[in-house]
C-alpha cells in the first residue's frame, strides 16, 4: 500500500509540474521538489474533502511553493475563500493574475474575489528592489520573491516587512482602512561582510547567503536528501530503452496489421462468409496484438518516467569534487517524452 501511494503521488507530481506555464520561464523544480509538491497536494485534497479549509489551503500553498502550478494556486484560493479568509484569498487571486495572465479559469475565479476585496479590505501595492519576500505581521505572504506584489489586509494597524537573503529586512507600519489603498517601496540594504576568523577564536560564522540565515528574508534550506539513496540511474535508462523498443514493435505491428492481409483482400476473399472467414479472423488477431503493444508501450513509458523522477539516485553519492550531476526531465510540449540531463 505504501508503494502504491508513492506511485500515485508521483503521477500527481508530474501533473503539477507539467501544468505550470512557468516551467519554461523559471528553473524547473527538482525531482525532490516535485515529490514534495505531490505529497502536499495529496494532503490538501484530503483536507479539502473533509472541509478542513485552512489546513487544505496550507497544504496547497506548500505544493505550489515546491512546484508552482495554476491548479494548486486555484485550490488554495478556493480553500481560503471557503475559510472566510478574504484577505488571503484576494492576495492569492492577485498573485494568480500576475503569474498566469492568460489562464481564463483562474481569472473567472479571481475577479469576483478581488472585486469584493476592493470594497471590504485595504489594498497595498508593494515594490521591492531587488525581488523580495513579503511578511505581514508574523505571516509570510505566499508566492515567489518578486519586485511587485499586491497584498490585501483588513482594517487596522499592520506591519509590512520586505525580506532578502542574509537576514536583511525593512519594515513599515500602515493604518489600513476599508476600501483604502497604499503604496510601499523597499530597497534592500547592502549585505554585511563577514570578518575572517582566526584559529581559536570560536566557531566559524555562517557565510552570508549560505541559506542558513534566519528571519523572513532568509531562504529555507529544506530537507536534505539522504546521500546514495534510491535506485541506480541504469534502471531508468533500461526503462527508457524498453519504452523505445516497445514503441518500435508497436509501429511494426500497426503496419503489419494494415498490410497483412489488408482490408481489400479481406473484402474480396471473405465475401459472403461473415466473421467466420479465416482471413478476417487473422486480421482481427493482428489488430488485438497491436492494441496490446500500444498499452504496453504507454505503461512502460509512464513507469520509467516515475522511476526516473522520484525513485532514482541521480547524485551518485560520491565524494569527488567534480561529481557527475544528472537529473531526469519530463517534456509535454510537442509530444510526451522522458529523459535525463546534467553536467559532468
């Protein structure tokens, strides 16, 4: 059951990855990112089904953070709205329109939410140089670091903080009003240089930009994958080879079915004999063989893609300074395909 669940999560992860229109504009999520997104997506769907709206929204936002996709952003928006968190639903709606401007389904969902928010909440336009994370009070606003964001807050006092790498941040306080509007502009302060250490002077400070900084602007290092875990890459390449071989067999079988015995010959020699004609039965048998090969090719291709994306150790787990880096990719533009890419 555990392996079946992992396989289903992997397939969902592939759907999440390939559905994102940002896949070509940003660095593609790693296999581990996609797996995390699939797991969070599964948890979000269960919480949504149980009407646990806040929990569902948090899971969907986690999935979108790991592998940005319109479907997870849409579900997070719906969950926030059902939880009666109009401010957070509207903030997600503004992000959806910025990130997926051509998605009509998202626009139809986001537009009425934003119309309500403009009347009931306070809108804040935030500009950052360079791109920053936004924190409202103690809550991180969902979304990738950006130079421009639109945030909605209820009436009252609020602290808006912009964060960058190295723990750098700037904050401002605003007095929000119903149907009010504000504009904030932030510019990152210069990074502090770390003084060199001398022997016996204590532990070495964490370098700026190392990913271990705390605070709203500090990057999340995320879980560390266990070195050397997973299947060897050769398993994926064997699966890819089997897919190609099965595809070639399918093409041959299809051509053989068309030509042997051929529709014209069947009509001529089986006239008046019905479906009991031996030649007709021979053609029918070749047709079944082709259908079976089509199913086998598709199945082997899907399994190979999932193995390559989620169950293969592409790092090699070596200690050499110039280790080979290989990772799988899935392409759905102009026809589905799986493969691997990397540096040596």
